[in-house]
């Protein structure tokens, strides 16, 4: 997390355009099937291991100094830092009303946090005019960070497609963090997070939406095993 925060600060200070992908094994597996998504994730300025399964995989492959950096914790940690440094934030995503509630909760949790605007787009493809209006709004407000909570892979595709058009130094896709931090959805207990069972808690909450995604877990580790013994790279 310390390395991630230093990188985010560097991106802001250098006033360059950057985006960050927070990657659970779901992102990695979907990238195997979708070249556009694969290119976007591989081209990110930073990709973080979101989930114990990705950390375990990295360690199995010889990368021992790896820690989980998930979207929720990254958002909390950088928001705390932002109070001290004065960085400004834009929340883009979530269901209707979620981004506004998120701003309220985060500003209560971190007094002095500067959330300059929020916007929850409709759950459909935006028209060209609507998309341009969003880009113009973000660039007019000129935040340091645009937090994108559209879910995977929509948020990654959005960042890839808007890279170069959004003038903010940072776009960060954080998935369900908007729901967890706003209180719209309950997050798994700490012990389940540390044990790598957060996926099970979420599956019980939303079985119809998440059951297919969780089929990836055994396939992911099977591919990691093949790479570990030198048969095939994941």
C-alpha cells in the first residue's frame, strides 16, 4: 500500500495523465478472453493485486514481497492522505444516489476531504453527446483524482476509452468500493477478508449475479499451477 500511495502522489505531482486498474482474479481471467480489456490492463500505469488469491498466486510464482491492495482500502488510504495534501476528488459511478451518499460518508470519515463533484451515469451506453458532457464536466472541475465505480470490466473499458480525454492526473477503477464505503452493500468480516473468503460472502449476498464469476477460482489456480511448473504462462 505504501508503494501504491507513493505512485499515486507522483502521478499527481508530475501532472501527467494516468489510470490505475485494481485487479482481482476475475479481471485477470476476463482479460484472457477479451484482448481489448487485456491491452487496457497491461497499459495501466499501475495494476494492484485485489484479493488474497492474486497475492497467493504472485507468491507461488516467486514474487514474495506482494501485499493485497484492493479498491476499498486504496480509496480509504488515499483519502486520508488527501486531507493532509489537499487533493481533490470526483466520484463517477454507482447506482443512482450512491456516489452522493459516498461523498457524504467519506467527508464525515475524513473531515476536510475535498470531493468536488459526483455523478452516477445511467445504466446503459451513453450517447455521444452525453459522454462528451461528462468529459467536459470533469475537465471543467479539474479534480486530481477521478474514482470510477462502474464495476469490472465496464470501468476498465471506460478508463481506457477516456484516457487522453480526461485531463485529471488520475483515474482509478475501484469496483464495489462505492457500494461498500457508501453503506449500500455490506462487506465481508475482516476474518473472511484475511482468509481469502470475501468472494464467498459476496456470493451468498448476490448468488444470481456472481455465481458465474466464482467459477473462475479453480481455473485461475489451475493456470497458475501450469505456469509454476513451466507448462504454460497464465
